[in-house]
C-alpha cells in the first residue's frame, strides 16, 4: 500500500534573512501534539496515523476475515520495520520494563538480545538462529526500539538493512519519526496493544 502527500500549491512565505531556521519537529507524535501539521494527509489506522515517506510502502497484515489489522509494516527494498503501540502509564517508562522481557524471550529460544545506545536511548540488538527456505541455518538480526509517549509506548522492530546498519537506517527511521499515536481516553491495562483498524475506503482506493 503506497500513499503520497496531497498535492498543494506552495505559497511564498516572508522570511527574515538573519533569522535562523527552526529545526523541524520529529516524533513519533501524540495526536494532540501542537507541533503536528494538520494539513498533512495521513493513513488512519485507528491508534496509528501514518504520514507518507518517499520510498516506503505500508503493508497491513489482517485477520482471516480481513476485518482487523494485526500488524503494520513499513517496507523498503532491503529492509522493514514493524510498528506497534501499547498503553502505558502517564509519565512512565514502559520500555525499561519491556526490554528485559524481550531479552528473556530471545534467551529462551536460544538467541541473544544485547543493549546498545541509539537515537532514542537504549535499544536491543537481537540475534537468533533460523532455518532458511532452502534448509540451511542462518542468523536473523533485528533491532528493537521502544519510544515512550504520553500514556503510550511505540515499539519499532527493524529487520534487514536498518537492523544491520543502524547508523544508515533512513528512510525507515524517518517513517517511524513521522508516526502519530492516538491513545484514546479509554482505560486499558498497561502493556495492552492499542487497537488498529483498516483504513477508510477513501484511502484504500489509493492502494
């Protein structure tokens, strides 16, 4: 599923020659963040709103009835990133609680998950032995990043080039930084995955 920005005619803006240019705000953002540009056309998946990024394709994995979205993947030619949002306490640090659980899961399956410092703080470099389609064994490398927001946490799992070369992770990282999270006001257990939905028909027509 590919989607693009809505084309608009740019209007000239008055600038002050000596005024420094403001740094563009980076996310992920909360849906109520005042820094959001309301004019940007985003793909509405319920708890996640996705801004189009050049070179990135949005892939949705739905259930058997194709009524519910189970996974959201942002893909380019040589890598992907899967994104999920979870309910979290206000002003909390859910990612610090989740990291040991992920590491323990990899260890239980015979893999490893080591910590490294990245753009958003501590992240996990995960490695596990897998069997390929031709019957050989190989090592699957993934990079798991957690970003704490306002009563939510966004988890991004990078595979392929953005996992192997974390310092050269564009455009996948750009796509993650433009994600908007809609937490909602409903009460949810801490750690519960925020619900996703299929996009409106007006947006799926652009697939």
